[in-house]
C-alpha cells in the first residue's frame, strides 16, 4: 500500500490524537494483531464475542506505530508507550472511512460484483480475463464484507490498473455501505436467488438489496444484469441514469452466445458476435452457469479495449477456487468438490454438472442449506424436485434440513436407485465405505457450516 501519515489517517477517520508516538509513517493497516507487521496501523474491532482493544499492547510489541481507540472503551493503555493513539467514535466505521479515502487516491476503473450465487467465480473470471493485459486487484477468496473489502483496498498500489471487487451482504444497507467506499464504474449482479432470504424475507427484497450496488452509478457507468434471471429481467423496462447491459443465453440479451457446445467436464465452447464478427471462446471448467460468468468477463474485457485473443488467454489461465466446483481425479473415482457453500440454485447447478461428468454411477451427497429461515423446507424441496428429474443414481442427504430433499425425491417417483438420509458427515462416510465402486462420480455439496470437506478428505485418503 501507499505510505500514509498519521495526520492523513486522523483526517480520514475524523479522529483525535490522544497520545503522540515516535514514527508517523504507516506502511500497512491491519485488524489482526497476530499477523501484524512493523510500521502498521492497528484497528481493534469490537464484535459480539471479542474486543480487539485487548490486543493493543501485543500490536505495539509487534511493531504497530499507531492504534485507533474507540471512544469510551474501558481499556488500560498505561503500558502502551511510544505509539500514536487516535480516538474515534467507532473503529469499524473508521476502518471504512480510511478505506474510502484511500480508494480515492487511485484514478483507475473499479468493478463491483454481487449476486446470490456465483459472485466469487464471476469476480475471479473477470480478474483472470483482464490479467492477461492489466495489473488487477481483486478480493482474496471471499473477503467481501464490511471488514474484508475495506482491508482489500489497502492492497492497492500504483502498479494496479483496475480493481475487481466482490460485494457480499446479508441485510439491507450492507452493499450500499460498500459501494459508498468503492464507487464502482461498472457493477454486476449475477442473479437473484434465495441466499439470506432468512434476513430479507423475499426474493423481491433480495433484488432490492442487491440493487444497492447501482446507488452511485451515473450516465457514464454500466450495470450488467443476468437477463435470463426472472427477477433481474424485470429491470429491462426501468429507466436509469446508467447504462444497463443484459447478459445470458437468450438472444433477447445484449451479449449472448450464438451457439454453445457442452464439452462435459472439459467445459464449454461458444461463439459471440463482437463488432459484427463471430468470435469463439472456450472455458475449461464445467457448469452452464460458468458460461454466464464468462459472458460478464468477456464484456468487461471488450469494454476495456481488450482483444478476443487477450481475453481468451486470461480465461485459459483461470483456476477454480478450492471447494468450488473442483473436479478431483482419484485412482478409481472422480470427486466434484463443491463443499464451500450452498443455496438451492447452486445445488441445482451442481447436480447438472454431476450429470455431465463422465462416469459409471453418479452419487450426490447434499447437506443442509443454512440461513433459509422459514423458507428452509421450500428451498430444500425445490432441490429435491430437481434432483428427482436428474440423471443420478444415488442420493445421500446429510443433516436434518436436507432430509426434505430426500422426501421430495421419494414423492416424485423412483428414478434414483438409492436414497439415504443421515444426520452428519460421519454417517455419509459410513455409507460410502460400503457403497463406492470403481469409476463412480461423487458430488459433495452443502453449506459452509456443514463442513462437508470432511467427506472429501475421506474420499481422498481412501484412494
């Protein structure tokens, strides 16, 4: 990051210097005293079960030159000498304000990405496509929240030419808080699903929350929307100060593939007409949803004057994040590791990938979809109805909520040969010990809280 002065920090967060230090130059900003580096500004955050102020002395010992202190916090600072202490009303809000001011030091394009499903993959694909020509900053992993995104921006350096930033939310106002910091020139909404419906109450409210990403877009800016999504396509007739670009498989969209060839687990090839000329693109990873993600990356690449060959080079370099539609070839079986998280829509997409991966038997291990509230039964039954029509041979549901998936499959006929319901990952592992056969393909998917990577670890260790 750029080096900053204590005075710059004070002004950015509207703080008050209550103790003088010895070094007035800040070279890094951190909220974690454990990984703190010399020359750091330490920002102690307060949560339900923790208070970072307890670690101010450790931060000082590790080389912090300045510490923010939340007003009226009961903390003994007697032994914290020779570091600047800056008092602020709220340390989290101060983090956001410092990040907002830091972003303004960079006159480069910023792209914001949100959506119920696929925002991390879309962000990574855009970044990969653009990286063949530009120096790109992006969130590491899914550091996309009120803490992770501000900290990501501190990684901006003079070398960066564009920033691609994923924005997550669980309630109203959270994305608006992030775009207030970033002020993107291009924004993307991948789809409107059921993620966080427990907090927001309806998919219509989820749409409203996601649309906060467009708050500051003006007539020079663009909002990219999935035109095949039943909620987002309703925005086609809405007037806006910014330009709307719709992407999808339907020819009613602004950018769409003329034809798509499914290569199974090897991915897809598809043609797009650009400036009156047909261009062929290939993605080397399965899942039709990834064609949608690639369309966004291609449009943003073209928008930034990249050639189709430059974009393809970037798409070729894309490596899926672990536990996100990661295909693992073991000695006798294939495993589709999509255990990072789950929603009804992403489960259905994963089942489609399972169908298309070459193998003798298709085994789906599906865990609870969490954070669904009163919509939990509806969401799981939607997955069960879809699974009942899928070309899979074995279904194992894991957890009390996932039982609804199995119940729905049972009520929709007997297309799936074997259906099991277990309480936990250990139960699924016990079934797999007897069930697995040569050339099986096994999909493992569930919400993060289910820790279904435990099943992946078993499958890898047995081979």
